[in-house]
């Protein structure tokens, strides 16, 4: 009788042990967003609050002299901006296989700053040129050597200035506000000319 009881206890222990060795499973789902981003920044990846480029040749005598020298043809490549604010770089982020960046500018506005009774004249969007001087980043295939702000392509987003593929994080297009240049020839009417420039990234 004792032997039978002992065997039953052992059998129960073995059954209990096998019941604890259970398995189960669950699914893991990963969804990666389709990312295309473009930012004008000033020294980081944080978007600049109010980027701007100014060509103000009115206030300082040295700037007046620069304008006269450019008109007389003694300088080359156009006039540099007198002030650049929050525009240290243009960066893009993409996990797509291909994209392009286009640039478009609004029609020039004009203010008769000196109350001379003159209208706009002698300044056009084609006189404002961008000449990249920086290094393009990973995933940026090409950046145009230069372009002006006149839309010659007829595309609603403006002219093509850069293209590329996956960037592996934020990547530089290699130009800043300091790479803007203004060409003048002396027929410009006095006053203040303004435009808003928009860069658009498009997935292909």
C-alpha cells in the first residue's frame, strides 16, 4: 500500500511540472511614417522663426559706395546682403527613394520709401540670385550652381533647384541667406522692393 501511494505522488509531481511549461505569442507592428521635411535654420535643426535677407544700401555710406561700384562694374558676382537673419542653412529630411526641392517667389512689392512719387522700376525677381557656397549633405544628389527668383518653369511650386533620395536624418542643401546676391545696373528706382521666397520639397 505504501509503494502505490508513493508512485501516485511522483506521477502528480511530473504532471504539474509539464503543465507549467506553456508558450504563447504576440504580434509586433512597426509603422514608419512617410517623411519629407524642409527647414530654413540658423545653426541647428530647429526651424528658424523669421528668416530674412536684406539688401539695404541706403543707411551706411560704405553700402552706398558698394552700390555705386556695382553699377560701375568694378565688382563681380552681384552685391552681398547687408543683413541676414535666422537663415544659416536649408536642410531636408527624407526616408523616401527620391524627392526634389523647388523655389518660388511672390511678385515684387514696392514702397516709395523716400516719398519721391516714383513707381517700381529697374528691379526684377531675376536680379536676385542664389549661388550656393556650402557642401551638400548625405542623400542630396544635386543642387543647382545658381538660380534666380523668377519662375521660368511655369510649375506652381517654382523652379527645380535640388534633388536627392534618403538623407539618413537632416541633410544640408549647402546654401544660406549669405549666398543670395543682387545684380544692379543703375536703372533702379529709389524705394524698397520686397518678396517672399518659398522652398518646397516634393516626393517623387
